[in-house]
């Protein structure tokens, strides 16, 4: 897999590098980007992977939890086993290669179901990158990771777990810190198996009967914002090194009330105001704002529900030329000789000690998503290949994608 593998060199000062699930965990955690969630009932999953139907798709989760009704659970379990077996058969017959597969995960709904799937799938789990553990707590979380470790050892696999923090004890203020520190202890115990920590803001909102509007971000909801802040505070510390992914963006169209906040300038300078309008028509300006807010708050990665969102998110993860030069300068001068130097553009100061971790993260991000050329930004990348494959076809794609639900 490689982000923006087909883009021209005119976009990038430094091109994104290929990755597989066998890469160094510290780099792999950055690669997930826009992770597409699809219900296990979605038809033709193996065919979608084999045909590379969505060229920007690099990671996805097959969901057996909230996206599957209780009445269809048994049928969906059978289907997901058939899907993974089909992918493994394609791999065994050399019709697909592991290095060309997206990072594939299964979200289970219980420890019992997880045990059933790992036992049933056996070595066929080689085509998976891992599992997602919902409503993660310290007690059942340890059980999940114990079972994961047993599966890895039994079948000699490379697999990871991704906990989702979305339960009441994490959101309620009186229990939050105890719950988070207990979870932190479990995650450290299984550190080499934890790829990513995810935040389930939809479940958090449901606890209070709240649903954010399409023209708001999750950070506009105070009770959720406070919970996210404490999750980053506890699990995002320098000594922990966990990559924390942002909550799902759940909209693909709706009625707008507030004024759009997507700047005109990046598009008007390129004579492409029609492209900006297409983003507004598909309500992607809210997604853009939320991804920028995620990044500003120490969060990288986004759960999405439609393929048209992938390129938008990844375009915002490509590192700017200015950020890259700042990061390089900080790392290169962090030898004790100087404490601060002015930036390449002489518009800010770069302090060696407080900015070092930021610089290291930017360089990892640059390795995975690339670096824009000096005169290029996210708008240029979106214009280069058009959002969702076709600026004007996004709505049609949405209908096609969701027609199987």
C-alpha cells in the first residue's frame, strides 16, 4: 500500500513511502489515515479488495458491532468468515499479494465472538492486520489482548488490536481518570500489540442524547471535548507514544444552517472555485475543519463512513513544505549546541527541547503521507484528481456505496 501512489511528482517534494502491516509499528500506526468502516453485511468485500475499487482506500474495518443488527448477526458472522476465507484463497493462489492489501480489521462485539472468529479463521487471519475492540475497559481489554496473543503465537501471525474508548465510565467525570489509568496499564502490558487507540464519539454523544450537526465539529460539544482532552492527556504523553485516532465523521449530506468555513483563497488562486463549491455541496467542509481540529489536538487518523472522504482526509495529512523544513531543522540542531533558532521562513522560533517530539511526529507523517512542494497545498491535491474520483459524482457514489445496506 502507498498513499497517493498514482499522483505526479509535481505535487510532492517528498513522495509518500509504501507500507505493509509488517512495517515498524511506530510508522505503521501513522498509516491508517482515513479508516473506512463498513458493516459486515456489505456485499462483495473480497471482490472490492481484489479489484482495488477504491484506489485511495488503504485501511478499512468490517464491523460486526453497532453496524449489524442483532437479528442479522449470525448471518453476518458466516459472511465475514466467507469473506476472509475468500481473500486468503486469492492470496494462496497468488492472485493478490499481502503487500498490496489494505490494512484490514474486524470489529467484534464481544470476547466470545472474538474467540469464535479467531478459532474459526485460524491461519486465514494472515490477510488481516488486526481486530478492533469496542467499549474497551481494563478488565475485558486484558482478555481481548490475551486471546489476540494466543492467536498470534498459535498461527505465527502478525496482528494488532485497536481499542475503542466509548463507554460511560470513560465519559463520566467521576470515573474517567480511574478508568483511563486502568486502561493505560493494560495497553502498556500489551504495548507491541496496540496499533492505535480510537475514540467512539458517537457512543459518547448517545449517552447524553446529543448528535452533532453537519456544520459543527465534535469539539463544539463541550462534554465530548472534555472527554477527548482527558484521553489525550492520559494516553498521548511522550513516554507512552500511543497514536490516538479521531472520532467518526458520519455525514455525507444534510441541510446547512451555519456559514461554511472553507477558505476561498486556496481555490480562487488556482481558478477553481467550482471545486470549493463541490466540497461545500457534499458537506465536506465540516470534515475538513474537524480533521484540522484533530491534528491541532494531537490526534491523527479518522474513522469515516464513505470512500469519498478518504482523499480529503489524506490530503490534510500530507505535510507542508514549511512544516517539513521546520521539523528537519529541529531534529538536526538538537545536539545541545543551541536552544532556539529561527525558522527557514523567518516567521517563527523553533525551540529544540519543547518542539522535538512534534518534529519527530511530523517526519513520521511525512514518511507516510509525503511532503507538498513549496507552492502546493491540500487544494492542489484535491484538484489534481478531483474529490472522490469525480467532483460531480460524489453523490452518485454515495448512493452506490450505501445501496448494499
